[in-house]
């Protein structure tokens, strides 16, 4: 199955009316179903660009998907590096107190 066919299969699941479009509010869920993790600024821009239309058609979704896919996705190493900041004992566990102290 090609990538386009997979995307269409996902898109159809979210097309509530069967008219070949999804609501702008659904784009986050559709992109996540397609394996992406869109961030807040990207979602805000999409909403700004498409809110006046109210819906997104499949060809538009494909373009959005390709643009998002080209952006670097956060890697597990990045998350681990972040959480290691709070793991002072290097035990692989961070306590609530460590987080609270760091936030103050």
C-alpha cells in the first residue's frame, strides 16, 4: 500500500460526512493517526490558514502531511536528556520533589 493510500484510509476514518473533507478542528487527531506529532505553533498556523474555510480536503491534507513530515520530529534522546536534568542521583527515576524544586 502506498503512502497516499494509507493517508486516504486514515482521512476517510475522520470524514464524518463522506464529502471528502475533515473539519479543521480534527487536523491534530488526523495527523497523529498518520504518525506525526504536530506542535502547538504548527497547529495554530494551520488553524489560522484554514479556519475561514472550516474544512480541509484530502489534497490539502496530503500537502499538510508532507510539510509536517519534513520537519524534524523530537527524538527519544531529546526527551531522555531533558528528564536526566531532574535525575540527580542518576538512578533512572525522578521524584516529584526534583521537579518542584526545579520549577521554583
